[in-house]
C-alpha cells in the first residue's frame, strides 16, 4: 500500500472540488468540458518544423522589437505547465510528438476565451488556433487566437519535479507514467518502431504472417509450466499457449514455406527483471533453411530494427556499450562451457563434481540436464555478446535435428546479449518416427510440469505427411526491446506488466 507521503498522484478532496467547480464554470460558458471532434490539427512535432516559415520584419520607428508573422496553426495537447501573469497566460501543451508553449492574452483571445482559460488546470486537454511565432526570448510559441476545451482532468497530477518515483505505482498507473515520466512515451513508441521494422524485414524476405490459436489442448513447443483453463461447452481443460512452434510447423507441412507469428505467449512461472508471465514472442520458420539460415536472419532483424529507431550499431547498456555490428560472434556450447568453467563439457564426472561444488542438486538427473544447469549458472551471465551459442546437447533439444556427424549434438543456437537469452533457433526435426520417440521419452530430473513429454499426436501425424527441411527461430521481443532501448527491466518495456492486486 502506498504511504500518504509517497508520490500518490491524486490530490485531496479540496483540490478535486476546485477542479469540479471549474468543470461547472466551463459548462456555464456553454462549452462541453469533454470535447469532441477536432479536425485539421497538426502534431506538435510537425508544427515545430514550421519555424522556418516565421518572417521577421524590420524594426519600425517607435517599436522596441521587430514584428513577426508566422503560419496559422492548429494544435491539441495536454497542459503540462501553466504560468499566469496578469492578463497573460503561458502554457506548455504536449502531445505524442512533442511539446510547445502557448501565449494566451486577454486582448488577443476575447472575453469568452479568456474566461475559459481561467478554468484550465494541469492535465486538461485543450485545442488552440493561432499564429506560430517566437517570444522576445526566442522561444517557439503559438500565439492563441481561439481556444477549444477537449477534456477535463479531475485528478491532480504528480508534483512537477518529483514525478512518479514508485516503480509499482508507475506500472500500475501507466497512463500517468506515460504523461509525466520523461522518456517513457518515447520508449514505447520506439518499441512500436522495432516491431514494425521486424514485420517489414520479414515481408521483404517473403515471409507470411499468420495467427495461431492461443488456447491449446496440449501445452507443447517449449519446456515451461502452462496456465490452465476450462472450456465449459466441450467440458475439456485447455492451456494458454507456451509457444507458437507446433502450429506454425503444421503450416510448413501445408505448404506455407516462409511463415511467422508475432504474438503473446503465457508461462506460469516467476516474475523477475527479465521475466513476465505474459510476453511477446516472434517465431519464424523457413522451408529449406537450417539454423545457420536463422542466424543470418536474426542479425538482419536486429540491425534493421536498430536503424529503424534512428540509432547506430553501438548502443549504451548501463555503463557499457553493446556493439551490434554484424557478423555476431559464433561459438559452440562446448567451447564456452570449458572457457568459463575450466571443465571439459564432454567429461560427465567432472561436470557433476562442479555442479555439486556450486550447490546444484544432481541426484537422479540426466548428465546433460546437470551440464545445462551448470551452463545456466556459470556461463550465461558471462556472455556479454551478442554471441550465438551453437550446438547444444541433443538430449535436451527434442524438436531439433541432430548433426549428421555427431547425433549427440543438436543443430541449435541461442543468442545471448548481456547475459540474456534473446533468441533460440533450430534446424527443425522433420523425422516423424524420431519425433514420436522423443515425445515419448522424458529426461530424468526434469519436472513433470516443465517437460515436453506430452505426446502431440496430431503434430506427429502432420510430420508423417512430410515436412520440408527447415530452420526455425524464436525471439523474445520484450528482451530485445530492453536491449535496444537501454531498459534494465522487462517491466519498463511492457505497457501493463502483471502486478499483485491493489490492497
């Protein structure tokens, strides 16, 4: 529960009463305080681009400053700053493209508009018609000629300089965070550009976007704990999807040779700076490709997204810099394991001993499960990257094709950046008999609810009709956005992360 002296965004009863009194006065003026259609206004960012159209005329005799004429403009936005000086009012209004100052003079706008301006509060949404000029101090300003009321704010906004400081409150009341916290709106608009760029890059590569089901009868395609629900009419239990994979691969069988989905997936697991139970996933499948095809595509998607946001390949991350200049480093799982632990990845006894030294439980676990837990504990955080980790133990990759010269190794990569797994890709397994065998076996030591041991018989049946060799790729969009916007927690790039109920 937020304490009264924290950054609670609402004012007291007296402040709300004062705003409601202004609401009444607006209605008395014959103005609808909730506004309506307001056509032909320009984004503030576009208005600011018109500064070059301002003409300064020579100083005439008897005048202390030069006359100006500027373009007529119409703007709309939220009041974020207000200063009154007698018969003059200066306001700053903001929309999603920028901020601009308004000059409101009683003599310039007339009695009714002036009376309306007395009812303005911080947070109100207004429109203005006027001339774009500069003040004597050189600030670009709309000199108001007509005012329009478009929406009353009945709550008092956060303090100007304090803003919203409490992270829980910022995420719970994201609408205020977007208005009052510097950089938040821009970050989420940048997220939109990243996603638009991904779709554009895939379109240029002739991929087709589809929408698969979010309710699955079998939780498959990843090792994760699902959310369960019940369909009353059919009287069956269903799962919110944990991955997009198995339905997209059915489409490969059906002849859609380049296919992707960009959508929400759900995993009933913990919450952390890198995890949210509901997150956005991109999965891409390309017939006649392999995991190396997917490496090239991953680089292209990320670099294009960086450039789409107006950045270069070197981006800040905390006190460090990430260099996204392709090609990214490529190293094998075994190489990195040995580099970071000093233990040979192909020595099960030494790996088990190391696992026990660092406090991992080993009893009853398959050697490759133990090795992967050591990898997660000792190697991943050291992968500043971007680095493609290639060739995982085949036994922990039940949907992946094995290397022709070594069936103990799977043709899989994971892309790590700053210790985070951002992408995961395979050369897809298209042998139906081997797939059925792998679905039917469960590695010792894997939790029942976190395994992929449930048989998806229809998927195996689809494979029997023939799936072309293919490469498949999954990218965690939220983590990618974190990295491309310099955000340190996943909650800063998800508009409405999962939160505990309000007390």
